[in-house]
C-alpha cells in the first residue's frame, strides 16, 4: 500500500501512520464482509488468535478517536466528559479532516480494482486541469523505390491533445459527533460507506463514458469494430484486429452474464459440473484469448437493478492505452455545521470530491452486441 504524500503530511510524518495503515486493513476486511471475498487482510490479533470483524471495528473506532484528539491538539481529553468535547470546534474540525484523509488514502486504489481494466486514473492539484497526449497509431509508409530516386512521399505525424477538468461532487450525511466520540456509532463504518458511495458514483461516470464510446465504434461489415450478434468468427476477428493494431494481446471483457455467451459456434460441446464454466461462470480462456469479468455495480437509483450492461462483450488490450481517462482533483474537502444544530441533535457533514472523466486514446477496441 502506498500512502499519498499529503496524507503522510497530514499525519505529521511516518510515526503517526499506524492508524492509517490500520484503517487500510480494516477496509479490506470490510470489503470481505460485504461480498468481496478475494481481498487480503490480517485476520489475527497480535497474540496470533483470530479476530472478528466486530472486534476489529471497535479497535478501529478507538484508534480513530485517538487520531482525532491528536489532530485537534487536545492533551487533556480525559479531564472532561464526552458531551463537552463533542461541542469543541477543534474536535469537530479534526473529526472530519481525519475522515477526508482516510478517503484520499483508500479511494484511488479502490477505483483501480473496479475500473482499472479500462481507465487510467491521474491525481491533479486543486484548480489544475489534466492534459493527455494522444500519439498517432499509424506507421510510416515504406515504398519501393528506384535506384536513382532521391526520396518518396514525405510523412510526418502529429500528436493530438485532450484536456480534462474536474467537476465537484458532494455527499452529505447526518452525524451525531457525541455518539461517535462515545463509541455508540461507528465512525469506521461511516468512512467505509462514504468511500464506497464515491467509488460507485465515479464508476457510473466512467462506465457510461466507456460504453458510449464502445457502441459508437464503426460497424463496417468486414472490418468494423462493432458487431451485432455474437458468433465465434466475429469474436475471433475482433480479437485479431485489436491485438494487431494495438501490438498487445486482446482480452475479452464483460459481465459474467455476458461472458457466459462466449462459447464455440459448434454446439456439440460437453462440460462437467466441476469445469471452469460451471465453477467460474464463464470460460477463462476462449479461442486463445483471456476472458475477464467486470464486477457488476448496483444501480442505487433503481431498486435491485444493476448498472453494467449484460448485453455486450468488449474486446480490449489492457496493457496498451486505457480508453477512459479519470482525474481526481486535490484533496477531499469536508465541512460540518455545529454539533447539535439539527432538530434531532445531529449535524450535517459534507464531503466534496472533484473528478473528471473523458475518453482519450488512440488504442483500438471492439464491441459485440449480443
């Protein structure tokens, strides 16, 4: 794990990074508890015995509380009751400043796991824009010449550029700082849900840009990169085109439901119950090309719907240029009103993160509408 430089600065050096490394392990455990079973985390206490997620969460909340007190510069926390400290403006500020630092540490890596297959993520400073240079994919023409010929057609190539700017995105939650400091409400769980919410929102933007670019590919009969209707021949053709034009091996990408359609044209195939098609849900290697599943994303605006289309296969070269460019601007900002301002004695905490998404590449890709 690489901790961003500004988070190290916020923590006042390496000596205070223990709580941030602890949260990284907690986040991995949190993902495992919420369906992502392939994450690696430390399942043991210091004495070597197994630790439950609930116990780790309690320890994490205690460590976060200690970090808030340190950042707030409070040295006599035990001299007054929690009720009094919850109204302290420095404690109020430090609480959400620590949360913002945790978001900035986890979010970029979390995004790589969900959209890294087809997107490049770049961090920029506040008020900056990102310039992406798109180099031409063409080669220079080689012509047969005569012995007395001085030169042939002159060729010169030029790169193009695309500029991306970030747009602010906000998330506001109701929080009882008193309950957080008293250990009644879990701050660690709140931070995890804020990170997951931002990850999903950004994934929606990135996938929509990616999918729009894919379905707009040319559909010429013999050489087009967009094909309607799956056949083994059309898939193999697209894989060959993408591999040769990108000078990098093509990979067949889609949701598990979409990838279940990647089968030979000849229907006389047999598989047993322990074959990869049954255990994984799709064939991991088809016709000489790797097959990779995109993790499905819940479409929270529509109950129980999913975001990623199950009706398309994408053929990409992940080792070449990524199709979608993503920029994350500056650090996460957080601000809150006073502790008991709301009618139910809670307060509003707002987290602001700026990002931008755009398609910028000279790489070739293919798409099949099933």
